[in-house]
C-alpha cells in the first residue's frame, strides 16, 4: 500500500487463535511474548472466543491495557463449535454474529479493553450467508486461512492478488497464512497485500526462536509496519463505518442445554491446550489418535 510519495509500506500482524487472557495459556506466556515483540518488533492480535468474555485474569488484562502498541483482541467465532459459521441458515448465523458482539461488549465493559470488530472464523470454515450476517451486524471485515467458503465454489485467481476479496456480498475477507511457505509471503508483498500470520499457542512449545526467526526474516524484506487487524482493515477498506452496537440479550439466543454443551467443549479444548500440548509425548499420542495434520485449523 502507498503511504507516501516515495515509500511503500507493508502492514503486518501475527494472529494467535483461542487463548484466554491469563498469564499462561498452554505454551504461550504473555509476558515472554511481549518481551519478544519489543525485541524483534512485531504485533500480536489475540483471536478471542467470545464465550470466554468473563474468564480473564486482571494481571493479563492490565498487560494488554498497558501495551496497546503490541497487543489487541478480535472476535473468534461465538462459541467456537464445529462448523459454527459454515451453515446456510442466515437467521442462525445472524444470531451467532450478534451474540458474539454482545459478549465482546460485555468483555469491554468488564475489562476496559477495546476489541477489533473483525471476525476470525473457527476452523477456517464460513459460508456466503455468514459473510452477509457479519456485514449486516456491523463487523468491519473477516480474516481466514482460506478464501473458499463451505459452498465450495472456485475462487477466481485474481482474488488472491487483492488485499482483500469482496466476492461474498461485498464484505472484505483477508487471507492469513501459517508461517510455512516464505514464497507465499513474498507474493503477498509483491501484490501489495498485508502480511497476516496465523499460529496457535503450540507454536511456542519449543520456545519462541522459530517464530522470532520468521519475524526477523519478514522485517528484513522492506518497510514493514506491524499493527492491529483494525488498522489493516481501515487501511485497505476506505469505506469502513463505525460499528453501531445493538444491545441484545445473550440468554435469548442460547438455551441452558446449548450453553452446557458449549462449556463441555471449551473445557475439553482447554485441557488439551494446557495439559496435553505442552507435553511432547502427550501431544504425539493425541495427534496420532486424531489423525492430526499440523497447520490445519482444527482448533
């Protein structure tokens, strides 16, 4: 993107999916990550599951409040259940999108932290109807590890050369990538797209060196500016409007039984993240049992 008459600036962001705002989550230590961000010069956006809106640690909340140049929070699904935003029913998807915003507003009131009104889809799955729902509910953009929806339609090649595609109801969708193929990131820069990196807490199971080496490589490519997803959205989508939140009751959307099922899933996932994945032995057993393929959005 052009930032001045004689300069070209590439915006960049690291997205970490799922973690709660607690001192440690699985292999992630927020204090340690902050040290690495300061030393290596990058920015991290936490894709926060709205269901967790009141499950935060005050110390970690204060860490985020004190470091807005390094940390931000965005919306990661609603309950983070399987295929949550991959269905076809617009009313259901609209209710999910609205409930996610309601929870994030409660998060904001409880913690004092703002959040970016952009969606990161759980498991990378979304439908065209979900994009319409997000647009109608006032989200600014979506970020995903694929541009292909659950409808399965082929994506024109030109859409991979744009900063964000608008083929789904004229709502911006940005492509994010795992730090595996450097050639893809080189192509992003060449095409004027932002560099949007995605990982999970497990990326730090052997320390922070692999990530910081990658960050150093990115920073060596040119005029890179690390920033939040909202800043990236605003830079590439000039018609972004301020979100007008319509107060809704969470209890009107979810029954007690639905909430109980979600709670069981979330606690099971957190047990895996906090007790299984930090152990290399338990991780191998878990991944063998699930036929896990590293890098797939199955979180």
